[in-house]
C-alpha cells in the first residue's frame, strides 16, 4: 500500500459521516458496546454522538437561507404593480443553477443536508423556505425548495461515491494482505 492509498482510505472513512453511522446502527438495534468493538470509537464518544441531535434543524436551515437569499429581490408592500418591477429569481435561474451555487458554498455543505444515508424530507425544506418567503414570490420559494433537494441529492451521491472508493481501496488492501500472508 502506498502512502497515497493509505491516506485515501483514511479520508474515505472520515467522510462516511461517522456520527450518522453510529446513530443509524444504534437505531437499528446495535448496542453501544458492539459499535465500540466494531469501530474502535471510544464509548464516551459514542455516548456523546448519541446524545447530540442528528440532522439539520429547520431553524438552522432557515437561518442559512435568510443569508443565502439576502440579495434576492424582495417585494415592497407599496409595490404591487403587475408585472412586478423586479422579477423574482425564478424567472432568471433554474433549480440546477441554484443547487450548483449551494454546493459551492462551504456553509451549505456544513449543514450536511445530503448524507450517504439520507436527504431531508420535503417538509423540512418547505417549512424552512416558507418561513422566509413572502407570498408574491411563491415561484422563488418553489425554485429554492427544488434547488435544495437537488443539492442534497448531489451531496448524497458524492458521499456514496467516497464510501464506494474507500470500500474498493479496503478490498484491494484485504486481497493484498491476504495473499501476502500465504
């Protein structure tokens, strides 16, 4: 095994969302002790992981989205002209455009909406967006909901690809060490 291969394998394991795996295993009925034995994670760390809430909260997502959309056109209470003086974002961009912007944003990535196990349900995303979207811009709200779901799905795909790469490296290592011992 080269240094680069070893580092890639370690990085793949680190990107697997350790905390999420621990939560999922525990919810599936794996005991804390068995998790410790299988992973080598300290029991105190497992306790800390299981005590922490899992996933992104609506409040955290809404706070992020308020900053993310701060420069988007907003309706003024006295400006009800039709068509609106400043069209919404939905008339200028696609959900894929916005999902791409989200995926380039480190703060969005830190929310970890898309993990290798899951993406958020539509209710969480819709509630977070609707908490900041005024009614005249419902098209923008729908666009943002779709973009968030696309970005979360892309994050999930990336996480799964990293895991598969790590598993592949592990399989190669197992074969190499298995045949070296013979």
